[in-house]
C-alpha cells in the first residue's frame, strides 16, 4: 500500500495546466490536465504579475499553486502545478513548446494562436500526457500531426513545403535537415586529447589518464551513411579472428575504458559488431568522447630539483625532456614552478624560451613557444627569500605544465577509416587532425 501511495504522489508532481496569456493578462488558450488547481488563482496571477508587470522572478506562488512562466514577445506561456515539480524540466519544456509552435505556423503571437487554436490543442495533447512532457521534437510530431498551420506571409516564404514528405522517406532523422547540397563534399575529423598526470618526486606516475573527444565538421550532401573505424583493441581482435583484417591491423590496438556517442550513432550496431555507423548532423558536432588509462605515452618528462639553502635562499635545477617523435613539436609550452610567498628576488636562466618570476602567478613562469620532440631543455637559477620569523615550513606545490602537440595522441588512438555511402555516390574529401593538450599535469619536485 505504501509503494502505491508513493507512486501516486510521484505521478501528481508535475504540470497541472498550460496557459497562454497576452500582454493584458487575458487567457488566450488554456489546457488543464488535472483538477487540483483553483481557477481563481489564475485571475490572481493575471493581476499580480502580468498587469502589475512584476517580472522580477519567473516563478510565483499564489495560494497552493505555483506559476512557472516564460515570455515570448507579447505572449506569456505559463505552467501551473501544485507540487514541487522539476523546475528545470518545466522551463525547458516551455521553451521547446514555443519552438514546436513556431515550426508549425512560423510565429507565436496572439493572432497566430487564435488562428491555430485547433492545431495547438492537438499539439498540447501530443506533447504532454497527464502532466508529463512526452515527444517534443517538431520533425517527429509532423509524422502524426500533419495539419498545416495558418502561417504569416513571411513564415510561408521561409518554410520548406517538402519537409514532411522528405522526413517520411528518410526515416525521421531529427538532427539533420533534408535536401542539403554542397558543391564540394568534405569531412573534417579532429581527435582532441587531454593528458591528466600526477608524477611523484621519484618519477613514478601516481595518476595517469587521457580524456579525448572526436569532433567532426561535416559538409556532405543528401542523407549519407558513415562508417567510422578506430584502432581499438576489441575491433582489431575481432577482425583478426574473422581473418578479414589487413596487415595494418596486426598491432594490438588501444584499450578504451569507456566512451559515449552522439545520438546519431546506432548503438545497437556498435554493441553487436563494434561498428560506429551513423548519419551525421550537418556542420560541427562531437561524435564521441572516450577515456584511456593504459599504455599512455607521457609527452614530457620533468626532473625538478629544488634545494633549500638555509632559510633565505633556494637553488633551482629543472630539466624538461620531450618524448614524442622528433618530427613533431609542441606549441605554447608553459611551465609554472611554484615558489614561497616570501620570495624577494629570482635570477633564472633557461636554455630555451623565456623564464620570469611572476608574483601574481606564485612562481617562475617558463614559456617555450616551440618545443621539438626528443629534445631536452633546462632551467637553473637562485631565489632569494625575505627573512621571516615564522617557523612554518614551505609546503611545496607541484610544478604544473601546459602545452599543445599537433598530430600526436598520447593514448595512441588513430582513425583507421571513414567510409561515406550515399545514393548519389559522390566523391568525399576527408581530413584528419590530431592534437594533444595538457589537462591536469603536475610534477612533484625533489630537494
């Protein structure tokens, strides 16, 4: 009995009614899904908020009723509830509802609401069920509610009359518009990785992982289907077992710990045969995000030696070596060497770049504009401290590092192939770019 009571209470904690009011506070259209709202509170909302122009907060409680409203031009779209509903969800639903109405009849104003009240009631019944938001995607709604709204002249000029027919023919892909055409079909793929590292004073990694994302910029005509392949270990082993892998697949590949995909990816196909198959959105989007924790190549090795000579002097000797291929180079390398707050003067020299003590940054900032691979640079110097009566020892903060390395991946991930299939069978130009960035890179020093 208690479980049923809790379920009933949860079912009541959502939207009770939807109101559309004009700038005078008159209700143009209303749809009540439950009967737990006092109708007199609606009139009180009109006088207290709309007519008094009290728009300081988007949530108002009058009696036992909560009014959550947004304003679109001169129209107030208001949701009523008597319980502690999910506020963020309600506001998102109201914004989405406005977008759905605009997709049907172009604009949302008092005249368009009055001219399309029958269609609006149908949409309100389809988008919300017993107070709970349901299907709110305009492209999918047009498969069920095919009635054409009464549009203004401007809305008619901008509308695509063939949208509903094309959606039914292509399978209702809400993230991609039909009839896209490009003179030059191109796909740009960016593999962006962030290295997170905590290195002990003995050079042992205490924490190490790579978080990455595959970002695509797609300029393809029609409704293409793409197949995307990476050198992950599971896929390569599967190909090898089926004896379909080429010689390039003889490597062990990398082990991806977890990954998430854009909604365009067919997850069922990925689970069965590890194939990333999708119809991409137009323009830029993130295809997937992933994380790798094994066999990571740390782009830099830092050997910091910081010796305290008494209480007023510190000697520095920091060596930084790049371990990526010599044909590559890192850009915008910034190394921050923390110093005590009592630092008075710092004299440092570096074999490359520029190094300077910056009190606002709390230490020495060493900048190297271009750092080639398989190269070692060093920094040395002396730091003078102000005399202090405090016996508190200096808590050494780790050295931090920032960098960018084009055409390099710390995880070893690479794009093996991208196949584009489209009915017109046009030629596709593909570009792949890799970049590794510093995420949270910390190196503890020895003394």
